[in-house]
């Protein structure tokens, strides 16, 4: 029973983590569209200091962009940390409940989540890109079978490596959203399958209990109990 509860908790962490990562992707898309609508130059987007943004907003009469930028970073950090924490928790639960002991695949998922949490709190853009690439690579290597989580992790690695190679554009953000949707789909299907299996087992037990037995069969069952 304890392992069953751990399994449900692992599925819950998977679903929550996928939701947080999908929200993170949506936040990034909204921020990208906002900066495009306000024609923020790439030279300003590449800067992390507030002075550069304040100067540009004052010169272009976009004072509200500072508040939008601050709100974007708050949501980005929160969803990134929560998503990585959920995946790390899922990895730790599966590692602890694994009967075969600790394996490389079991260690990579929690390590990738912990690295993702540390990376989310970074303020250096270059360090964040490298940390994200390593964390996502751990997610990919933790896959033990070819499923939607593997495909989503592969797409996330492609996006991360593309950023490291200097590529940019909205297509990377949309590709990231597709990957997050694949993660969420895999998580929801896993939960549905697990609950479906548990419900089927429950129905089988109920049928076995409620099925009446004939006097001869009941007597035979009692005789078999006494013999054992």
C-alpha cells in the first residue's frame, strides 16, 4: 500500500511539473510578443541591468514596460523553480521506490531537477542557458523507453542547444511549448492509466467477494483451508 501511495505521488509530481513548465513556456511567448509589439531592440533585450531598460523606456515613452518586465521575471522564476522541484521530487520518489536499487536512470531525473532549480535562480543569462542545457540533457538521458516524454525532452534539448548556438526567434518558443505539451500529455496519460488499472483491480476484488458460491464449492473451500 505504501508503494501505491508513492506511485500516485510520483504521478502527481509529474503532472504538476509539466503544468508549471507549460506555464513557463506561455509566459515566455507572451513576453516575446510584448517586446515585439513595442519594438524593443535586441541590444536592450540582451542587457540584464535595470539602468539600460530604464533609459530605453524613458527615451521611447514606454514606462509600463519596466513593470511588465519585472512581472515576467517573477513568473519565469516561480514556474521554473516549481517545475524543476516537481520533477526532482518525482525522480527521488521513483528512486526510493525502485526495488532494483539506485541506477543511473533513477539518479539523472532528480539531479536534472535540482540543477534546474539552481539554474532558475541564476541572473547570468549565459549561465542560465548552459545550466538549462545540462538539466534538460539529464531529463532526456533518464528516459528508459521511447515515449512522449522522450520526444518532449529531445525537443527541449534541441531548443536549448539552438539557444547556445546563437539561434533565436519565436519558432524556438513555440517548439518549447510543443515539448511541454508532450510532457503534460504523457503525465496525464500515465495518471489515467494508473487509475484505470487500480479501478479494474478494485472491480475484480468486488466481483470476487460478491460472487455467491454453491454449498459444495463453499464446503470445498473450507476443506482446503483446513488442509493448509
